[in-house]
C-alpha cells in the first residue's frame, strides 16, 4: 500500500511538471477578405498534436513549451507554417490559385467563389480602405481597381466624386455606377442645394468588409436599369460567433494646401499694367501719363500730379499683400470609431459608432459626421434566418461662399487674382475696402475683400440619413431557399445661406437669406427563390428567380428673404421682404422580374445566363419596359489533367461574356408634356405649357462583350488578370436643342450611338516572401487600363450635334474643341493663330476651331501599390496615375489675361514679349480690344496635357507583439502614421491637377498627414 501511494504521488508530481511546461494557444483563422475559415487543420510541427477551427474560424490547442511552429491547412488554401510568437494568434490563409478561391458578391445576396464565376468582378478588401482620411468610400477606390477611374471634383470634404467604370457611354443621362450597400440600391443624386454632397458620405469606410465592382454587362444585367455604368456592391462588416470583441480606432491629423499659385508682387504687377496701358495707347511704356494712370488705379494719393521721379519712387514703395496666405489655412482631421461584435451559433451581432470631423484649407467648408450602425442576424429555426442592419448618420457641411465659379466673393477664385497692392486690413485692424466705409471696395476687377466675405457670410448643409434593411432566408429544403428583402434609404437635407449685410453681396439688400429642405424616400424590395444543387460529383447548378420593386419620392421647399434689422438676425421670419418661395415634388417607379442560371461541370466548365425584364416610369408609355440579358462562360484550364501537376502554372482560366444593360438616369418626367406656373393672367394665376412630350422616349441600352484570362504562377506567388472589352451604347439620351421660336429650348430624345473599347490588366505578386527571408515580405499590385471612347452615330445622319459642336461623330464625348494658337510674332509681340485653312492670322473665328484632344476622361489610367512588412512593421505605398488627357484650368486662364485689372502669374511676367526679335509664347501686354477680340487669352494656348503620377497614400504601421499587449488584456494593437497626396509628378501649374470641369474657383484638394491607434480587446 505504501509503495502504491508513493508511486501515485510520483506520477502526479511528474504529470504536474509536464502540465506546467505546456501552454494553450488560441487564435482566429481567416481568408484574405477577413472571412472565417471553418474546419482548418492546426497541428504542431513534428508531432501528432492537432485540432481544427470552428465555424467562426477560432481554434484552441495545448502545446509544449518547446513547440515553435504550427502547421495550418485547409482545402483550396495554401498550407502555412506559423511561428508561435504568443498565446493569441491571428492567421490569414492565402487561397490556392491566387484570388480565384475568394468569394465574390454577384448580386441580390448571392455569392460565388471567383473560380465559379465567369464575369469581370474586381474585389477591394477592407484593408485597402480602412483608416484613410476619406469621407466617402468611392475616393478610396482611386488606383485600386483596373478599369475604374476615380476623379475628385474638388477638395470639399464630403463633396462629389466622379467615378467611371470602363468609360462613359452616355451624353446626358448619368454615367455614375449603381451603388448598393448591403442590398440597398442607393439614390446617387446630389441633393445639397448650397454645397456638394456625396451619396456615400453617410457610411464610415472602416465599417466596410469588402467592395465588389461589377464591370461586365453579363454580370450587371441582373440589375438591368442603372447597371449600364457598372455596379459597386458594398458589403459591411458582420458579427461572428464567439466572445464579444471590441475594436477602437482613432486618428488625428492636419490638412495643408498642395501648392500656392506664383503670382506677381506689387512692383511686377505695376510694370505689367504699365505696359498694357501704354500698348493700348500706342505710347512708349515709360511715359509719365501711363505711370500716373496705373498709380491712380492703385489708389496712390496724389498720383495724378506726380513727376516722373515721384512716380518711380511711389511704384518702388508699393507694399505687397499676400491674399492667398490670408485665405488658406491648415485644416484639421479627427476620426474616432468604436465597434463590438460577437454572438453564438444562433445569433450574431455587430454595432459601431463613429465621429468624424474634417476641415479643409478654406474656412466655411468643414465636415462633421456622427454615425451609428447595427447589424443583427438570428437563426430562428433550422430553416429560418432573419437579419437586419441599420445605419443612422447625421453630417453637417459648412458651406463656402461658392462651391466653384468666378464669383468675386469666392476666396478660392479671387485670392490669387486680387491686386497685391491693396491691403487686407486698415491700420486699426478693421477690414479694408468693404461696403459702408470710406473706401467701399478694393480696386480692380476683383474688388471684394474676400477675407471679410469669408468671415461674415455663413451657411450650412445638414443631412440626416437612415439606411437600413430587413431580410429573411427560409430554407425550403436542402437545395431551395426563399429570400425576402426590404431596404430603405431615407434622406433629409436642409441648408441655409446667409449673405451678411456688411458684405458686398448683402449690403444693398440689408442681408439676404436662402433656405431649403429636401426629403428623399427610396424604398427597394425584392424576393428570390434560390436553387443550389450538386448532382453526382461533377454537376453543380446555381440559379435564382426573383421580383423587385423600387420607388423613390423626392420633395422640397425653398425660400428667400431680404432686409434684416441687423446682421445678428438671420432667421427668415425677421426678413422685411419675402422674395420667393418654392415647392416641388418628383418621383419614379421601377419594377422587374429577373433570373439567372449558373452551371458548373467538374469545376472545369462554367456557363451562366442572366435575364431581366425591367420597367421604368421615366419613359414614354409604350417604351417603359426593356429586356436585358447576359451570357457568360469560363474554362478552368488548370483543372485539366495536362496542367494538374504543373509546378509553374497554379491557376489558369479563360472567361467570355456578352450582355446588355439599361440606363434611365434622366429626369423623372422627361417623357411627359408638362405645364408650369405661367405668372399672372387676367388678374389671376396662370399656367403655361413648359415641356414638350416625347412618348417615343425609350431606354438607353448598352451591350458589352468581355474576354478575360486569369493566370497564377509558382503556387500563385504571381497572379495576372487581363481583360479586353467592347462597350456599345445605343439610343443615347440627350436634351436635344430646339429653335427658341418653337417656345421651347430642348426636348428629351434618343439621338445616337457611342463606343468604349479597352483593355485592362492587373498584376499581383509576392516578390519577396517572409518564409524565405526570415520575416521580410514584399507584395506588389499594379493595374493598368486603356479606354478608347468615341461617338459612333447621331440622329438623322448628322456628323455634329446641332447646338453643341463638341459632340462629333468619330470623337470622344468630351473634347477640347478650340482655335489653334500659333505663337507670338517676334516683331510686334502680337498673338498669332491658324485659321481653318492653316494660314496665320491675328483674328480667329468660331469656324476655325479644331479638335485637339479629350478633356474629361484620361484614356490611360491605373495604380501601383506596394506593401512591405518585417515582423511587426509594415509600409504601404499607393500611387495612381492618368495619362493622355487634355484640359484647361479656368483659374489659370483668368490670371493669364493681359486685359483685366487683376493680378498675374509670375510666369506671365517672366516670359512676356517686351522687345522686337524676342522669341516667346506669351504675347505682349495689352488691354481689352486686342486681348479679347482676338482670343489671345483662350484657344489651344490654354489647354495642356493633364498627365500625372500621384503618391496617393503612404502608411507606416507597427503591430505590437501579442505577448507585450496580452498583459493589458488586448488582442491586438496597431500604431500608424499615414499621408495622402504627398507628392505629384506633373507639369501642371494650378492648385491641383485632379479635377473635373474647368476648375474655376473650386476648393482644391489637400495634403493630409494623420496619426492613429487601433486596438482590439
């Protein structure tokens, strides 16, 4: 007995010693998109100890103290050896065949592995979007996806973004893609009356799990209407079974102007003005009368009686005031986010809250957003799953004096052009040159004190938005499921503009106030039957049929009042004069039946068909319905026996697709004959015919054929995707100009055909792998796109669209169409031009205009990203580029005019013609007659190539070791520093090369530096 007891005690002691030397390692296994990997095998290298992950991708394993490496594997994924660096591990498995194993969203809640989908779909992961100081997610697409061109309209936080997928096919109907957030088709209209808004500004980019861009018509045809311009499907982050996880993310930073315009100082301005005045009078430049004239314009006391020496002394003594420095400032960026997610096998949830504050370099253009988001999914029974998500946001945009344009009070327009000799403040600190004072304005063309205008005028644009859905899945049997969905996008936009009575625009009215409210209710509902069945070992059928209904109502009111008792009273009820009141209502309806069928044979051959019968209330009574369709196929060549054992080719597939989609992005009532208020008739309110009916107005239809190839090399260490497409748009919608003698100026009409043809390429590679270098990893991603666009035909055989000579058969939709500048006559300094026959002339006519290049969309564009990691340190660098675009900058053109009483670019001063025999491209300075009548301030002289390469984003981050932060009960911690728009390679001379339109008076983009911390617990 005693021996037995001793033996048991020794055994127990030995067991406790062994247990003391063991430890428990837990972790989460996900794929490259952050989805949990279920049933992944986890074993200790060199032993039989192992386990597997659960449905949430979570595992737990007991290992010895000497264990160093875990081997993690799963079907269709690359096996990894993971060093045991702590007790908590986060493991990301890479798909075999590159990205062909990842899941893509194909529409209406359906997903497929990329290998089983034949369409052209690009996926952007959460890691590519998070933590960047972008108010809306569409800005985060820049340079990330081949064939997707993203251009900032301006630098207003929350402002409009120009997104084009494979070019623009429409002339007047919208060219923006269809945005879908968790199944809800968003209204993509800008409802902000006094600034710019963005339909995605309500959504915190860090709440996004993935973003799928559907580029081919065969895949987009499932959405029919509005899918002609591509579809962007946004999927937000969801909860997963397991312990509740919290994540906190915060970053702060500053925004600074990209560049200032180099303009003349007061002495240089005086000299240029002196030359212009003298040349206009055919007098020698240094005559006393010219000096007196210019100094008088500059308000130098007693200038009209100066002697020659006094004039020279006064000119030399002129002070220079930098109005750009006075207007531009350093903006601030603040962002705070907190989320919690978790659940069990029955119910999962995720909730998040965010606060974002961002100001730009121009005051009165600040953006403040507060948002709440909740997502809940419950498995009510073995067959029924219900879910809901809701996003509540309120964001306020302070409105600048003007979003764009040549308004005198617009600081972004006038700052560089105000004559530098005029001061900003009086000696006592009050504003110089303002209404109601002894000096009521500045001198020159730009005669408003924009610092005072910006300080005193005010306004806001507030948006309260609810985007939510309710969905259910009922599993009828193992292969048939019914899905029902209802979504709501509700938006209330309220705005106010105050033109202060102390400023030029409000002084004569004793204050001028405008208000507006806009309500938009967008309801989207559908039901589908989904069939997924595998027959035998080789046949898989994936199909669905469904019905969808969408309606949108938009209503608004506006009011304007003038005459307020003091500038402190800005409410409309205090206005002495009610000026105007307005009210409107608009809306549209759509419904559709749709279906698709995807057949997969032995994971080698895939055939898919899509059909949709779509109706829109926006068209004529006999043309409201259209049929859209798609056919696509794929051949997974790497699954063939002759490639099964290839050590070089790990993935190879060929894809083909052809489909059609529709566009109804026109006015809600464009097909109808309308009456409007006709003023006073016979002492009462009258009505008048305001719009011609066009019952034949019909769908604008786009067909697109696509050929794609996906190639993975060396165990998918390198991946190549190439696409070739042909996009044809017919029955193009436009507001056709009419002779005004008809009583109308235009009518909605289908006028012709356009074409977009192009190629896309994406290269991804693990250039250096950590397992081969002791921890250093280098991953690169390069994408390239070329798009050739042209108008193919116009109605009636016209080669030029009547009323718009820039729309021409054989040319891109947006072209630079102007007279050709031929340089400067070295003998006289006069600007020379080429007429329609190519002859030199000093005076050109409209008929002398020619096409010199595209102006809106660059034919070549793309991006390059590089990610470097070494242990806990990472560096991410993203460039994007555009090439081949010609454009004109209205801001610069204004400062190049030799006739106006405005400041000039330093370039004009340095390169102007001043003496016979001088060779230069800048003509002599002169006044209005010569400069304006001959167009010396315009023509091809004002158009330049807008090519650029921009360092869009650079991020340096450090992930703290697990063992260091586990003592603080943290699961992860990450510190990062990030910069956007840090460097641009370009010859562009204005504030920013990246803009849409003419750039006159737009608030430019900024250079941003942010510092952040992200922790999980």
